[in-house]
């Protein structure tokens, strides 16, 4: 059985791979094609979601509750009763977070965590891992906040692994694996800043 370590994870992401757990067995993926969320003007925010984002309905923060976000992402869902995020994943990604290589965006309502996402940041690459929502549009608003922070911090590539209906509305598109790997190698060499909370 593969034991994940921060070093192994960092090496994997810089070669285009990411892990998922299948009943305790670590499986590695490098999709072809690859789902990409654009960070330029192609990123599309539907008008209703834009109003929700600007309304202040949710308080948006970063890195305030990384473990709680991972735990929420690991909960079973009607369309996804099994999860790849087990205790081992939570432990090793939390260590990455403590080293500054993994970040979370949280959406709060009345002091309660109701949505969020997390992923891995290496240079100008942000590899999105998972998101969750306990309130309407909370994860989508968290994604809009993520893109805002990535743009301000100088990131150049937002990997979402696959294109889903949930993400397609934002302009997410498929990129050939060979093109992704080329852009990823360039991205991880770029100097960036993670935009933290004030």
C-alpha cells in the first residue's frame, strides 16, 4: 500500500498526477484531456451568482478552517456515496497546508461553515481538489473568490481535473494532456503570492 507523504504529493503534482483513495488503495490519475478553469477573461460568472458573491450573503475567508473543509468534502453525497478523502488524506494534505502548499477557501453564514474548497498550490499552479456546499451556491461563491485571489496573486493555471456540469458554467474547458503538462511545467516555475486574509 502506498503511503502518501508531502514530498510524494509535491512530486506527483509536478508531473501531472494526483491521488484518490479507493477503499484504502491509492490510485494515481493523470487525465487526458484535463479540466481547466480559465483565469483570464474566459472565466465566466453567471449574473445571478455574481450578485450573490457581491451581496455579502457569505463571509469568505482563506485558510481559516482547512481541516474542516477537507472533512466536509469527505462526506458522502447522493451522487457520490463513497469518498476518496480518508483520514490519511486529511493528515498528509494538512501537512502540505502547514508547509504553505495547500490552501482552502471558506464560505460562512451566521458563523457556520457552509461551503468551501481546497487545493494544492505550487508556483503559479493551483490544483483544485474538492469542494462542498451546505447552502445554496456556497461552493460556487467560494470558487469565484478563489479565482479572484489567484488572479491577484499572479497564478497562471487552475487545474480542476475534470469538466463537470457544476463547473462548466464558469467556462471550464478540456485541455489536451500534452498541452496541460507543458503549461504546468511553466506554471510551477512562476513566482506567486497567496492572497491571505487581511
